[in-house]
């Protein structure tokens, strides 16, 4: 039984010493890898922030271009509408002139008919 106990103690001691030396000599490497992963994560986050800021910058630049384009379209629309309304005003002015002339002729014709009616009743 001492032999079995000795084998178990020797196995545990060898395993414990192997584990300790393994941990002792690889801890710097593991810490360096952990720091590298942390730096990688930070680097990825910074890259994502840069990409996001570039995306927003492009959107803002595009916004100015789109705004200018829409403004020019609205300006053209109002210019065309103004031209159409001025033409309509000129047409209505001509119509008013024609109606005044027609009104004056109808008044003159009415006066003539009233004179003729007065003559025929006398």
C-alpha cells in the first residue's frame, strides 16, 4: 500500500511541479496575448469610430449637395410659376380692356335704342 501511496504522491508532485513551471514560464506570454487582444479590441473600436465618422461626414457633405439641388429646383419652380402668373395677369388685363370696349359699345348701342324708342313712342 505504501507503493501505491508513493506513486500517487509522486504523480501529484510531478503534476503540480509541471503545472507550476508551465504557468510560471507561460504567464508572460499569456499576459502579452491578453493585452494584445485588448489592444486589438480597442483598435477595432477606434477603426469603427473612424468609419462611422467618415460615414456621417459623407452624409453631411451629401446633405449640402442635396439641399443645394432642391433649392435650385424650388427656385426654378417659383420662377416658372411667377412667369405663368405674369402671363395670366397680362391676359386678364387684355380681357378687361376688351370688356370695357364691349361695355362702352353696348352703352352706346343702348343709348341709340333708347333714343329710337323715345322717337317711336312720341
